[in-house]
């Protein structure tokens, strides 16, 4: 009797079918594993869904009310200009607030969620024990966070339109994908950093206070970047928030004096996102397979 015949006989009549079924069952996660991970992460977000809704709608509403009915009322001199002259202050600020909202999503999801996956709840290790690869775990997380950013950015834009804070509502809708791109440009390098940490010893709080907050304040959010001292303008040049804000302003009311070409802003955001994506996948792979 040949070895193959003996092996088949020892398995039993239905063994081959079971092996084939197991292989078929494993092939689907290998192909669509990232989407399974994204589905899992989105279901996890439902546990704090009220927070997602409030940050997506409540915070923009308060900002727009505070600036539109408060701060803007005290400004007698226009702070910025478009191609046709001075523009309304709320038009100037709205794209920056939308970009900041998208970036703020990543400061939450790409920090504590990652630490929970690796250390506190260790769900990433359980996922890694399945046919799903480390790269798919990373990709699935990014997909879920991207969808949350789309929701936040779209909700913000609808409020911007309702407040009349956009010059061209149709072209201004580009603020939504631009905000998501800004979130990825900031968030993917942050994801790589978070995945490299063995435990949180205050690093995430430092990122919030000494990285995100300065970028928010010194990225031309509330006033043109060129009004800052030259020694601080570099903060805006490396900030995804500034590049996204400028792209949003270009879409809303057109280029003002001294505006950078839109391609330069897109290039910076794409480079930051691409480098962060590449490093994050390598860190996930090295940690889960190391």
C-alpha cells in the first residue's frame, strides 16, 4: 500500500473534504482580513458611539457658534483675503476647524486604542493567532478610523454650509477628503509610534499637549500663518493641519495673496501619510511576529 493510500485510509472517508473546507475557510480571512478587522473596530466604536456623535456634531457646533457669533463680532478689520478681496472671518476659520476635527480623531484612535490592542486587552494578539496577518490588522484599524474621520468631516461640513461659512458650497465639499487626508498624515506616523510602545507612561498625554495642541494653535488656524514671527512659521510648514486648512480655503473661496500651489500642500500630506503607513505596517509586523 502506498503512503498516500495509507494516509487517506487513516483519515477516514470524509477527511479530505474537511481539510478542503478548512483551507477554504482560511482563505477568506486571508483575502478580506482587513475588512473583518475594520468591522470589529467599528463595532467597538459603538460602545462609545455617543462620544463619536458628540465630537462629530456637538464640538463643531460649539466652535462655529463661538467664533461666528462671538469672536468674529469683535473683529473690525479682515484678517485674510481671497482672490476678490477680504473674506469673512468665519470663511477663513471653518476649513481649519474641520481639518483639526479630523486630526483629533486620530489622536484618540491611534493612541489608546492601539495600546489596548497590544497590551490592555491584547486583542491584536488574538487576531494574529488567526489567518489574519499583522499587516491586515494594521490596515483594518486604519480603515475603521478613516470611516470615523469621514463621518466627523462630513458632519462638520454640513454645519459649515448651514452657517454660511463657505464661499463655494460645491467646491468646498473637497474639505471632507482633505480633512481625512490630514488626519492620515498626522495619524499614521502617530500609529507607528504608538505601536512601538510597550506601555503608556504619559507619552500619549505629551503628544496631546506638546504636539497636537501647538500644531492646532500655530498652524494658521485663527489667523494667517505669515502673521506669526518667522521663527514660528516652520510649525505650520510641517503641520498637516495648516496644509489641509489652506487646501480647504482654496476650495472654499480661492487663493489669497502669497498662497502656496495646491499641489505642494497635497504633496506634503501624501508624503507624511505614506511614510507613516509604511512604518506602521512594519512595526505591527515586527511586534506581532517578533
